[in-house]
């Protein structure tokens, strides 16, 4: 890789990390939380540290399909835990029991809570590990596994930045989708790293099995993550956003972790330590 490209990628990952830290302390959101109950029902509740604005009440329902497009995109972005534009007002249609009503809500800064501080500390710690690791592998990596791990670091940090952009509407949804693409690329890079470490230890049939399994799981996770966001914003159908389907996106990591475990059983003592630590990191990613 040419030095100019390495410099550009280095600058990009450093700027992305700096923006992620800034955005985590400057996040704006809707003044309520909501849960997805079925494909056309969101149930609202109070957000930590924020009083529900009148006339909203906990348990009121929102049908995304009945909302204007800008409201659906805001709900889509909010559901994925990202920031919305500052001081933006949305006109909602809600149901309280059998009665329908309209209410305007305005985005506000995310209040400081203990849980928020934990998330911010975890993000900063994560970036302090990921960015130096990515830069080290970008400049000093010598093999396919190192290049794949550097790509994982870069894609993960960049994906977070796209998710933190304070946007709604078409641009907001596209930013959200682009962030998901980077997260999918990061998962692919993680698998390629595991593949390059373990495949020399496996039979041809076993290697083909793991590669096929990863392609299928990646395809399922891609359809769920990208498809759910588009369906949420453009039709108000939130079926794929239900937790029982959204797990497909996280479980993409299961195949490379299983591959690393299989390699661990066959590896010599020197390689076992490396594969064990990488597999442990993969388990942490699945849990997170």
C-alpha cells in the first residue's frame, strides 16, 4: 500500500475517533424511549433523566406507518441509538387507549446519567485500543491476518462516526445505512482474519464449510440490518427491527469465533495462545 494512502487512512481513523468521542458527549435525542412491540406498534416510555412532555403518557402507542416521512426517519434513527438534529421538532400521531391525538416533540441533549458515563467510558477505552492497533497494523502489518484486522479497526471506527451524524430524513437514513455497511465490512474483515489464521490447519472440506456458513450468516445479517432500517423509514413496517430478528446482525461473529475455536483444538502450543485470545475477543464482541 502506498504511503499517501496510508497517511490518508491514518488521518481518517484518528479524525473519526475524535468525532466519536465528541459526539458521545453531544448527543441529541427524542424526549422519550420506545419499544417495538409488533410490526406496526411502538410503545413509548420515559427516558432516563427526561420527563415525558405533555400530553404524552407512558404506554401510549405509535404506528410508524401513520407518521409523516420525516417522523418515520427520526424514529428509525432514534431506534438505532444514534443522535438526531439539534432542536428539531416533529409532529407525532399517537394513541392513548382508543383515543387518537397529535403532539409535537422537540429533540434535546441526552441527559447525563450514570449509565451514559459508563457508555462514554467504554467507548473511549474501546477507541484507545482500536485506533492504535489499527494504525500499528496499517503501517507495520506484514500478512493477510494483520491487514484484515487493520480493516476491522478502520471499518468499526468509521461505522460509529456515520451513526453519530446528527441527521434525519433521506440523508439520515442513508448515513445510518452506510454505517451498517461499514459494520458489515468490519465483520467480514474479522472473519478473513480468522480464516487466514486457521484455514492452514483445517481440511479442505472444513474450510469450505466455514466459508459457506459465514456467507449465509452474513447474508442474513445484512438483510435484517439494512432491510429493517429501510422498511422502518419508508413504509413504517418494523417487523425486522424486532429483537428476535435483530440478533442476526450480532451473530455474524459466531462463525469466525467457531472457526477460531476449531483451529485452537488443532494448533500447536505457540499458536494456541494467539487463537485463544482472538476467540475471546470475538466472544466479547458477540456479547456487546
